[in-house]
């Protein structure tokens, strides 16, 4: 009856703990689902697309995907209907061990624009693990001289399930000599003892066989058994006794190898060799404990052996036996409960994923460039991690979930000012002293066409000698664009960016007499060393061309005079007539010059290598000379100006060729 009351109180405390855990999990994620372990393939979990506010039609175009750190492909999403379902076998004990909380955290990512959702899927326990004892048969030696109510501690069973499914009850097969006593303490496991209810007589009963059954609280119930073989011994009738049945010890996880954990103290009421005691670990002690601790058989001192790690194991329970040297030997038992205390010995870890780089320089504020995950294996304040960025960068960190951040744009970018940023993410825990780690992200700023081409000066004036042959180079202008790649042109009137931007410049060309030296420009400096060299070459060609044209003109005039004098006289033939414009050759040498203002453009065809401006050979009408005022002719004699409009080509220089 007492055992039933204790069990009822324990069930009540367990239900309250589960209720608190469920309430905490409901508020810990954006979307929360639950699924039972061992569910079949295809089992429905939830309508994840609908619950996240996503349309089914946009799942594939937006590259809907689900990531689960270290959980493999346990869960999958059907992109046709947006349903989250079980893809492979889920074993809660394999995922979470004996932890009361067990969930699969999913990170749902969609692109265009990049969005991240966090989904928690709670894995509910089912009663799929029976209670298991450390061994199938346990041998116990009981001297016949043991007093009534003498106790022998038993190792209880363990159940890998949690909650009610792991709540064990025990039953001992019927015996006239022994009964089972169960004591509930603040420890996770119950204390079992085999109690002598009737004196033993080895001469009458040398052995007693009992069966201990453990039953869990699941539906349906699962059981485990252990056979107890009790051998009744004679003589030495006093067993060693410890001054405590349970020793509780706390150790820092960085305790040095060989440090003292506890010194056990036991006594034996017998005399002589029957009171000499030796200590050892129980045969039930797992090998993991033997690799971490050692016991001195004579003194009973337990010391550390090897490195302790709170993140690996938080506590140990060590069963110790004290044997006397009697014949037969008698033993006493105690338990040492060792709890490790966490220290800040793990640096935070930083993981940077889903990089959306490079980033356009006209990206909107809040644009996501990377996802950052931080973690720390320590617990409590030692495992609480905060993230910071390199100062004075146009980015910031936005927390999307516990230990999850997004690197977003915080202020406007200008590639022409800064083309690349080295962003350093620092993760620091809350320990004392705190530990930190860094990870760097190289953020490249992609160029957009936001700079118009620009000439060094708005207007150029160049003086050119007359009678230049077609194709003669006269001047080169250049323009620059601060943008990069296809948005960058050294000489450009209209670029190929989106949108296209334009710039203009004016070049004034003046024709001078052959023997007259060119005048210096009054509006722009074009007299560099290279330009002067080109001008010398041009002058040589001009002299040769002028000589050839002059010779041709003299011959033409002589031939014309001879023909006129030999021909019969015609009325009005030698009289004054209308003045005519005489061009001595087709290469652009006039006896009469006039001002021209030309528009030059390469058109919309394919990109050109050079822009060539030729002197026009336009026919003059018979009355064109008379109709033009003489004052205008003499004022603008020998001047030609060329106005450059928006022209679309890819070269880096514009050459004007007469």
C-alpha cells in the first residue's frame, strides 16, 4: 500500500513535468507538429506549406527545401500538396536517448526572396522498449547466520522509454524466506532490496531460486525478468557496513586526473580476518565508469581516471562492494552518486550557410545575404551565445530563432566607393571568462549601371589645315564611366547598361591655310607630346597634297584658256557671268570655303571600332554662291565644327578623320 502511494505521487510529479514541457515546446518555434516514434513511412505530420503561408504553386519555383541538422531524411515534404510526412523510421531513443524532450528541428528555406522558417516536430514516445536487467541471472550469497530483516541491495531494471512508459513496478516470486522492499528516493531510479523474513538453515535449504519481474507503465505493458540464485553460506555471520548507504559528490568537469572523489568507510563486527575489508566496484558497474574512476582495494579511496566531460556524461552512479576476509566472505554495499559541474570549456561554433552573394549595390535595405547558426556545447550561461559584427559595415545581424541569425543589409551600398567588405562574425558565450570564435564572410558588391559616362571637358576646339585627304586623323576624344564590366566604358556616348545613360561633348574644327601655322586651342588643351607628333606627320601630307592640287589647277587653267582662245567667239562668252564655285579635286580642296555644322552618329548597327567624320563633297547649286552674303563667306572662311550626339559603340576612343 505504501508502495502504491509512493508510485501515485511520482506519477503526479511526472505528469506535471510533462505538462510544463509541452507548454514550453508550443511557444519555442514558429510551427509545431508532433509524431509518434516508429510511425510508418508516409504517415501524415502536417500541412507545412499551408501553415507557413506558402502557396502550393510557388513551392517548386521558389526552390522549397527542408534541412534538418544531423537528422538525415526522417521527414520529407510532398511538393505537390505541401504535406510533411514520415520518410524513414524514427526511433526516439536513438535520437534523444533518455531525454524527456525530443524533437526534430527543421529549417525550411525558400528563395526569391530568401525566407527561412523554423519548424519543431516533437517525437512522442511509445512503449516499444521493455525493462532490462543488467544480467539474466544474479547469484547472491546469504550466510545462514544472517539476522532477520537483513537486506541485500538489488540492481533495478532500466527502460529506454520515458514518462509513464518508463515507470517501473517490481514483483518478486513467492518465497517463505525473502520479500522485496522498494524505496523511492530523489534519485531517478528506485532502491530495491531483498529482505530476509525467515532464518536460513544451510543444512535444510542450501539454495533459493527467485524470479524478479519488472513491469513498465505503458499500454500494453512490457516486462523484464532476472533470476535470483541465492546460495546459503555457513560461518562468518557479520558483513561489512558502510556509514552511508549513498554518498553524493559533486565534481568540476575539469578535475585533474587522479583527484580524490570520496574515501569510503565501512566496518565489520567480526574479529580477526573476518573483519578485514577489501573494496571493489560491483560487477554490475558499466565499463564507462571503470574508464573514468578507480578504487583502492585497501583504503576505499575512489579517484578520477581519465578526462571527465560534462557534455558527454552529466552524472555517474557507482555501486561499491566491501568484502571481508572471512570464510565464506561477506559483503556490504553502497552507492556513490557523482554529479559533474559544467565549466566554460567549449568555444562557440559558427556556421554560415545559404550565401546570396555577390549583392547588388542597389539591393534594398533588409536584403538577406547569409544565414548564420551558432552553438555551444556548454550548458546554462556558458552555453548562451551572442553574435556581433565587424563595426562600421553596412550590415547587421537579425535574430530569427534561438541561435539562428540572418546577415542583412542595413544601409545603402556604393560599389564605386567600396567594392568588397570583409565581414567578421564574432560569437561569444556568457561564461566567465567568456570564450569566443570568429568567422569571416567576404561580401562582394556587384555593380549596377548607376553612373553616366563623362567627358573630361564639355567642349573641345581643334584647328585643322585645309585640303586634308579623306581618312586623315584629326582628333581623339575619350569618356569615362565609373561602373564596371559592361557598365564601364572609357570613351562612350551611350552605354549598354540598364537603363542606358548618355553624355555629349563638342569638337570645333578650323581649317587654316597651308602655309599658316595652326593656332592653339582657346577652349581645351590638346597639345600633348603625342598630338604634336601626329600634327607634324599631317603637315607633311598636307604639303604634298597642296603641291599636287596646285599643279593640277595650273594645268587645268592653261588648258581652259587655250580652248577658249581657239574656239570661235560666242556672244557673252567672255563677258562677265555668275561666279561659280570651283573645286580643283574631289578630295576636299575648295577655292571657296564655308562654315558647316555636322551631326555625326554611328547609328544603331553593330559596335564600331572608330567614328570617322569626312568633309562633305556637297554639290553647289548655280545660284548658291550669289544667294549667300559675301560678308558671311569671309567671316566663316575655313571653319568646320562637328557636334557629337549620343552614339552607341564599344570602343574606348572616338577619332575624327577628315
